C-alpha cells in the first residue's frame, strides 16, 4: 500500500477520474480530489467511494487549502476547456493556479506535477490557448522544480467532451456531419497512457522540465469518427458538409447554449494544421503506448468504466 498523500485539484474531470482509478490499482489510497463541478464530483464519489472528494472553487481562498498540510504530491489538473466567457478561463486556469502554487509553497509540498497542454505551442489563438500559456508561464516562474506535461487531444473513460461527446452525438443524429474534407490530422492521446506517465512522475522524482506528450499515431479527424463508429457498432452515415455551413451551425448553436459542447473557436483549432513534437515518452516514463484502435475499443467497451459519463 502506498501512503503518499496526493492532492488532485480539478480531479473530477477526464484525467482525474482516470488517474484515480489507476492510482488505486497501483496501491495509492490517500487521495484528495478538489473540484467544483458537482455532477462530476457525484460520479467520482459513486465510482471511488473510499477517497476524499471535496467541493472547492480553487479560484477563491477557502477551506480546501487545509488539505495541502502534509501533502506529498500535487497533480495540478484544473482547467477550463470550453465555453465562450473568457473570464471563466482566467478564473479556472490562471487565478486557481496562483492560489495552488501559494499553497504548495506555504506547506513545503515536495512534489508538483503540472498538467499543461500542447496548445501552448499551437498556432491557434483562442481563450483556452491564451489562458493555458499564461498558466504554464506562471508555473515556470514559480521557482518550483517540476515536470510540466503537455498532452495533445485526449480521450478515454469518462470522456465528456471530445471523443465521448462525438460518440453520443452519433447515437442521436440520423447522419454524422464532417466539416469540409475531414482530413484534419490529430494526434489523439489515450488518457490511460497519460495517467501512467503522471504516475511515473509521482514515483520518479528525477523527472523535471517540459515534456510534450503527444499521441504516437497521426489520425485524421474523419478516421477518428470512423473508428468510433466501429467500436460503438453504430450504423449512422458519415456525411461531409461544407466547412462554412458547419461553422454557421456551430455559431447558431452557441447563441442558444451557454456552454456548448463544440465552439467555433474549437472548430478553427481543429483545422489549424498543428503538428506537435513526438518524443519517446514510452521509454522516458517506462509507459508503453496503446495503439489507437485498441484504446478506442477500451474507451467504449470497458466493462467497469465505459458506462460512466461526465457533464460539461
């Protein structure tokens, strides 16, 4: 049994839920999750009833800061990913980070693992990219030596946005629309592999510096959709529609939905032609990568975790 006290700010999201499952499988049980998404907290409590889970707005000082006393590791996961309100990105990606870094220093927590994003090197210019750049810079300027992990687009158990949302959308519509030609190269990263990288950073204190953790397979968006269709055994036709029409439909959706699952900014990022560095992270972190097709099958067909879905 591992006795290290691990704090997971933002731990009720996609990475956090996957990470808790894998930490427990490796014998860690002194885990504290701090999050403000009530529905996702409920999911985590239901799936992992024996860990500490507390509601906390990390952008505001509060009782949550007491958990940093005696902590051994902080894995900083909190992130605003989607939405149309820039101030929400500032609060949840920047203001929260400032307070967490202060708590780490005040309590001499010996280990930080910061979860950044590949978007900090993206050509895209959107709310998420700007705020994640500011967040990473804040960590670098804090003077705290730590590994900074930059994952690409992630998918896996509990996926509420990306591939998980696409699969649920595919179940509801008579045809699945693809913007333009659909040949937008992605480097999707399996959350299970990424969580094993994080655990290696927890176990191996020698890892410090910036690491680009990209998916090892380059897959076009339309082929991702086809693989999801295959894994979920759906019959929904996949239909290409003009990019401009797709953009207009997404824009209209955003006028009626305060927190839309897909925004025009994300559509622009999809077609931005980013290609991220692929380092040999399987060797560096002793974590073999899972082939994309196998990872998709595990995501949608795992008997224990595939049935759980988080909210936006």
